[in-house]
C-alpha cells in the first residue's frame, strides 16, 4: 500500500505487576499478569469488567507506564528496563494508538488530523500528505470534508486509525475502539483492525467489552482484578 514497511513485533510479557497509590491505604495492585503473548498478524483482545485493569495493561505494554516488576519484551527490547526517553522512542518507532473517544481536533480536516503526528518528523510535507491521503482512502474516509466534526462517528474513528498508521507502526494499541460507535460503525472498525493484522502483519492489541470485536479476535484474554482469568484462542496459531 505504500513505500513504508514495518518489521513484525512479537510481545512476550511476564511477571507483570503494577500498583497505583491509594489515598491513605498504601498501594492497590491494578495488574498482576503471569505471562502474555501477542504475535504479528494477530488481534489480541483484553476483555473483562470495568476496573479490571485492561487500560492499565495497555499502558504498560506500550511503554506509557513502567511496571513495578516483570518484563515486557517486544522482539529484543524489554520496555520494563528502559527509562522514559527510550520508551518514548520505542513507541514513536513501533506503536500507533486508537482511543475510544478518538482524540481528534474537530475543527481540522481529516487529512490535517492524520498529519498531526508528522509535524516534527523528517518526512517531506509532500510525502506526508501523500501518505495521509492514501490512508484515508484505504479506510474509506471522505477526504473532501473540511472539518472532522462533519464526519460520522464511525468515520471519525477511522480518521483516528489512519492517524495511528501514519508511520506504519508494526504494533497497534486500541483502547475500547468501538465503545462509542453504533453496531454498524463498530463492525467496520473491527473489520479494519482485522485487516491491519491479516493483510499488513500488524500486532493488534485491544481492550474491549464489545462482543463483536471479541468474536473476531484471534485471542481473547479475560482479565479479572488485574489477573488473567482465562485465555481463549479463536484461530489456531502456528507453533513456533
Ligand atoms: N491513575 C490512577 N490512580 C489510582 N488508581 C487508578 C488509576 N487509574 C486506574 N486506577 C484503578 O486501577 C484499576 C484498573 O483500572 P483500569 O482503568 O486499568 O481498568 P479498565 O479495565 O480499563 O476499566 P474500564 O473498562 O472501565 O475502562 C481500577 O480499580 C482503577 O480505579
Ligand atoms: Mg479502560
């Protein structure tokens, strides 16, 4: 789809513990995960009740936060051993984020929203614009709209996915990507995430309650009180 290429990234996390400070009570354990894996070309969903630790786990796996204990290996890099600047660097090179509430700038065009992350890159403006247009076309976003506010919610979420893909990151994190969409728009976003894994070899990790999304994932990891309660592998994965 473009000249940009990415190398697949496999996750192997183990012994992950993360605690938040609790007023007057010391600390509460939000994440306590013995082992978690994710592979290129697959969609992994973190499911579980509200407050079970799904978002916190996504922040750890993406290096936004550092665990109290454990390792988070993406290919050769253990994010748990890296300081903030190097984790930021890993994320810039490897990760794209999609959030429930899009986090778009409503008064800007779809293309300019996609380009926000490119402001400080070394790419030419022309190259960036070509890439943004290509992504918006691929995700079937009407590019001619002058403001993102004029798009449907499903289209806005697809702009957010396009923005996450600007530099073709091998890993996509999505926190409740369909939660504020109706069924049809949600289905379209799920299909988009699936295609990113199946066609582009991305490692996709979502936190979600959405039955449609959970049904179409390769692997569903159920989290309860920060721990893995069950793992369901939907599609046979190659034995490595
Ligand atoms: N910044 C914080 N400080 C203290 N506790 C926090 C903080 N963020 C989250 N928590 C607590 O950590 C636990 C896990 O929260 P988290 O947001 O990861 O859950 P979640 O599974 O994503 O929930 P939801 O489905 O509602 O998004 C919850 O008990 C929450 O109250
Ligand atoms: Mg959450």
